[in-house]
């Protein structure tokens, strides 16, 4: 039997087989697009992911709000993941975002 495909960053686990996110062993109820954005960013941990790249990958391309929708979803995702001053998703100017593999405190 194959090992489950998971991305693990400290207390954050993204289970790609079950489409589930756990934070401190508690499941997070994320809408599919937020889950997809998180999985995409986390699979490229430490790398700059440009806003346009997210649209081209289909994570906002079919939404009439396009980039604005992506920005709103990322903002909500950050509010769910980054309590207590922790930073997991860093905005890199106007270029895009970077998922930080190691949680940092602000």
C-alpha cells in the first residue's frame, strides 16, 4: 500500500489524497479553491508564486473577479492559518506570494 501523499510543515498537514488540511491536529473547513491555493503554494514552499501564475494554473481564471478573487481567498486563508502572529504565507510586493516552510513570528 502506498504512503499517503502529505505536505507537512510543523503543525500544518495538507493531505493531498483526502483533500484535507489539519492545523494542530484539528481539521480546517476550507472551501475547495482555498484548499487548492494552499496546496499549490505549499508544494512550492519557499518559492515566489506570481499572481498571474495562479490564474494560469486555473485557480482563478474562470472566476469573473480573477486576480481580485485570488487575493481575497489568500487573505482569508492567511487569517485562518496565521493566528498568534505566525506567518505562513508571505506577500512579496505586487508580484505574488511565498509559502514559508518554517513558521515565523511577527
